[in-house]
C-alpha cells in the first residue's frame, strides 16, 4: 500500500469506511497553514489542532494555559492551508464546564473551520457528548491519559494498567459511543487494552502510545520531526531517515501507519 494524496474531502464516513475495510488512517497535529498543506499533500487524513500547542508552540509545561482564542486562531490558520483533510479541534481546559459554555465554545471552533471537536474525559463527558452530537457537532472523546487532568493524575503516566481501571475504560468507551461520540482517541494505554476497546466499538479509534491495533495513529507534529524537547517511548522521529526533508518524513509516517510498521514493539506499553 503506498501513500497517496487526499483526492476528495475526508469525512467521518470516510473514516468509518476505512475501519470497516480493516485499513488504517493517519492523523497528525497541525497548528498553521503551511504545515497543514504539507500534511495533506502527504496523505494525512485527519489534522488535529491540539491544545498540545500550549506545550510545543507556547513553551508551557502543560496544556492548561491554552485559551479558546488560541484555539480559534490556530484553527483558522490550519483551515486556510487545509487540502481536504478532516479538521479536528480541541476544546481546551475548562471550556466545556457548563452546557452553555460548551455549546458556545464548540460552535466557535466549528465556525473557525473544525469538522469535529475533541474533549477529554470518561463517563462524565457522556452528557456533553450527547448535547453536542444532538445539535450536529461531532465529538471525539479523548480517554486514557487525558493531559488536561495532569494535576489530578499526578503526571503524564500510562493509564489502564490496573485491571479495574482497564475495565472502566472499556465500559466508559462504550458509554461514550452510545452517547453519540463519532470517534474515540486513546492516549498512553497498554496495547492489549487499546485492542479490546477498538474491537468492541463500531466507531474508529485513534491511538497515541496505544499500540498497533487501533484504527488510526496520531502523533504531535513536533515529535515526528524530532524538535520536541522530550521524547516519550511512543514517539518516533521520521525526519532523521528522510531523503526528502519534512514532506518525506510525513510521507514515511503515513506509509508506516498504513502498512502497520508504526508503532513497533518498542513504541508500545504493556
Ligand atoms: O493536543 C493534542 O495534540 C492531543 C494529541 C496528543 C492527541 O490531544
């Protein structure tokens, strides 16, 4: 299977069809127009304007300082460079604490160009997910390591290693699908748990540090290009071996995801 440019706009139906065919799709974070267009040219199906921008662009030590204005600005930039990818945007920390705030902020991201919004949490975001989905705003539920809860979790640690927590993740993922989530994102969980969750759901599951069995992979752009200050176990620098600079690195990432050579064993948690 070779990488290919996106020939028509990627929609949620495209992602669902990829899952149903047993194939994989590739996602990356993007924060500006130039990179958005390079990523599309390389065949990345989903661009996430992630609140990771607080760490990789702004230099904070967590995603908590990111504001709605930051998210709207970067979403607008990415939208201008987009060439057919599905655009996902994070609702940042404390921007979905009440119903009216959630609706207002999700609508602002959609008006800025998002096709789907992502929010972090388990069972407690089920009502929020339903609220948005019923009003035509698709939701990606982000579970496992949820960086906006870093202070409660006590650091950026793998989640779901103990059997009770693993069982909750399986059950709450089902609940979120039933509440209307269109996509699930699983961050930093044991690969066997990600496999169980993915096989139990109809919706596509995007993984980061979640092993090879999810429907899709996502990485922070700066990690793929080796410019992040820290390199967690699940990260691979695709630029080091690229013969065509940044476009070549992104093409290699897309190819590796689709051909299932990334993530390899050394990038996975048990
Ligand atoms: O904000 C972000 O970039 C993310 C990814 C790490 C999945 O949520």
